[in-house]
């Protein structure tokens, strides 16, 4: 679960909304953090590793779920 800024439609006390990150969100974030690591060094490396781990877990989860969700239910 990630916290993403959503502005006025988010929780009025915190302005943050808790949502499940998408593969696209994680890949975009990884590209940004990779540039930070390149520009500023290893200070951002733990963030890169965390995002990479979350991306792999999300891809694995989606692959495993889709295996059964796309199965033709009339052939079961």
C-alpha cells in the first residue's frame, strides 16, 4: 500500500489517500529514483530497492491472478 497525494479530494486532515500502486506507477517511480541515484548518489538507493521489490511482487501477483481470471469459466 502506498500513500499518494491527491489534493482536495483526499483525506481533509492529511491530504493523502492510501491506494494500491499500479505497475505503471512503480515503473515511473523507479525511473525517477534511478535518475536521483545517478545524480545524487547512494542516498536514494534504498528507495530504488524498495520500489523494485514492490514492482516484482506486484508483477508476480498480477501474473498469478490473471492465470485464473482469464481462464474460460465455461470450461471449468
